[in-house]
C-alpha cells in the first residue's frame, strides 16, 4: 500500500483534522532553524546592548516555536503511523476474508 493509497489519504486527513502532516512540520521547523541562525548572526553583530536584548527575545521565541513544532511533529508522526497500521490491517483482513 503506497502513500498515494486513496483510503489511506482519506483516513490520514480525517485523523489529522486538517492539521499539517509530520513531514510538513519538519519543513517548518527547518525554516525556523534557518531563521534562528540569521537572528543569532544579527545578535552577534549588534553592539548596542538594548538591541542585543531584543535579538535575544526574538531568538527565545523562535526556539520555543521550534520546540513546539518538534513536539507536534512527534505526536503527528505517531498518529500517522497508527492510521497507516489500522488501514493496512483492515485491508489485509479484508483480503483474507476475515
């Protein structure tokens, strides 16, 4: 059963209720990691202590967002894996006539 299996896609869409897939969350997390690197470079180049504090606040927010996305990605992957197992199990049982 491929990822393109329509039954699997429908089941995943229903289980995730319109939320992004784990892979998409990983892409978002990578984008935030790149943003974090940029913010850190800007902070390191800043000489004004008050401006550095603002960069630090932004860096902290991005790190928190990355942590949240990582947690969501783990949960979403678990849901996706569970749905895939259930759909495969159901199809196998149907093929066996059980």
